[in-house]
C-alpha cells in the first residue's frame, strides 16, 4: 500500500474522516469561464487556493474526495465529455501576469477524467476517481482541462468571488486544445467546495422536477439535487408501480425520459449512495402524463397556440431562448404599469386534475397571477405564483378544485418588472 492509501485507511479506521463540505467564496458575481468555459470547444484553467483560506474554511489536512462549483443558471447544453481535473501542492500564492502558461500535467495528481452533466441552479459536485491528500500547510492548485471539443450556447454560469490578487488563469480554444497559448489572469475565482472523505451514508435527495403529484410532458428530465452528506452516485427507480423497480445507477443528478404513455401515472425514487451504503427512507415521487384529449401545451408551434388568446398590448410571444420541454416556451417581460394575459382554450367542469406548469422568473421579486374566467373579460385571481429562486425553472401545481366550468385559465404578468417564461402547461380536458 502506498502512503496515500495508508493515510486514507488510517483516517477511516480512526473515525476522523467525517463527512463534510468546506466552502471557499461566498460572492454573488457570475461568470462562465472558470472552472471551465462551456461556450468554447476546448480550454484549460488553473486556480490557486491558499492554505490560510482552506484552513479558515475548516478544511483539515487529509484526503479531499471531491470538489463542487455553484451553478447559477439552468444550463440545457449541459453534457460534456472528456473533462480532466488535476491537483497539486504549491508554494505559489497567486499568479503574476507572466505566470500565465498551462502547467505540465505530469506535475499534478489527476483526480478526475470523465464526462459530466452540469445542472442548476445549485452546487454541482465532482467526486474524484482517487482522493488527493492535502498536507495542511501548502496552497493547492487545481487545473481543469476541457477536452470536450464542442461548444454550447446554453452552458453553465458559475457564482464567483473577486479577490485582490490574481488567483486564476484561463484560456479557451476553438477547434484545438490551447496547450501552448498564454491564458488570461484574473482575480475572479469560482466559489468552490472541498469535500472530505465520507464516513456516513448520504441523506435522501431533494426533488427538483417534475413537481410531485403533478403532471409532466411525456418527454421530460427527472431532476433532483443532493441532500446532506456526500453521495458518489444515485440509484434511480422508475415505473408505473408505486414501488418502482430499479432502473439505473447514475453519477449525476438528472435523467431524461422519452416516449412515456399518455394518461399514465409514473412513480420514481432516487437513492443516493456512497462507499458507506445507501440513503435511508427515500421518498417515492410521482407524476402523470396528460391524456391525449387533455390540455397540454409546450408552445412549440404557432403563437398563440390554437384557441389560446393573448390580451393586452405588446403581448406574450414564443421564445426559443429558454424552455423545459421541446425547444420553446411562452415569454413576456412583465412591467410595473401594465399586465398581460395569456389564456387557455375553454376547459371543462371540475374533474380533479390540477394545473401544472413550469415557470422561470428573472427576478426574485416578481409574480405571475393564475386567473379564471367564463368570458375572458371578468377575471378572478386563483393564485399568485412567486419564485423560490430567480433565474431557474420551477414546476408549479395549482389546485383547480374550487373552479367550476366551463371556464378559461389565464396567466397574467404581475406589476413587477421581470422576464417570465412558462412551458409545459398541463390542465384539464
Ligand atoms: Ca416548450
């Protein structure tokens, strides 16, 4: 056994290897070039974390088994191949303007080489193939190499903190990996988690989408985020039984589904796992697909869709910028002096089916009113929808049991300035 392996074993045996995450940086600036730039085909970056910062965050000497970066947006071009991460000890505390070359990877320990799926908006954790053992006194340098070879317009954006000296260098490449090209020094550094070895099982995952007990399109992304603890992978259970069977083990926290049956209820469960075992008491979630004659609108074709109506001046439009299903959504910039209504076709009397839809607000202080009316003239507010987070898609479920039809449902922008997108609207017959 080598020294690293022995130290890991000793720490495990001594019970000192508590499961913990240590965070460097609390800034709310955002940038898209560190640790990697998904808008470019290739790139490299190097980042220094000073020993005093690491100790200040509480990181103990010993094995580091992963790192995390805080994604600020909802990237859809999020699957990248051939990502490589390297770490070494260094005595250098910052980068001088001439220290802008890509280091020799042979001087580092390679801790990760795999594809990765970025999701948001939350911390994305990359668990190392083998731990890096920090000596507790040296600074750390992390080098990231993006050898994906593809770019995306819908790439991740990362929260970052600006310091008073250059602690990062980055360089992107088009068509070729930029081995020999000097990078750009910056005092901006992505907020970063350092994850130490886990000695306990992880806690259950947290549901992101689709909304539990709601409706979802027959092509969708199951999405969750990690609860407490440090899972290294997730067992996904999925099926029509309320005790769904095992489907697949995943190293990331989303899974695409296609071709689901109409008018069917599906159940799913995520069980985070690590070397200590499986998370316990993981809940079973469910969603239903719309029946073929049920209101089901993804805003992919002409706008407004047949039998939908826009009311107001400059009104709701179709947008290809953001979406959760297909490649478009309905969009309106809400303003503080006028309101705009997008209304559904006429819906039937109550039949126990809620309204389910995805919504994206660019501002935390904004709202979307859900209305109903039997004539599209006199509207009654059913519910005010507000974001839990800005700049991210959220699935919402609105109870319609108190509404007697036939009637129309309306989406009305609130009197607060914000970009609002809605997609995957599913309602009654
Ligand atoms: Ca859509």
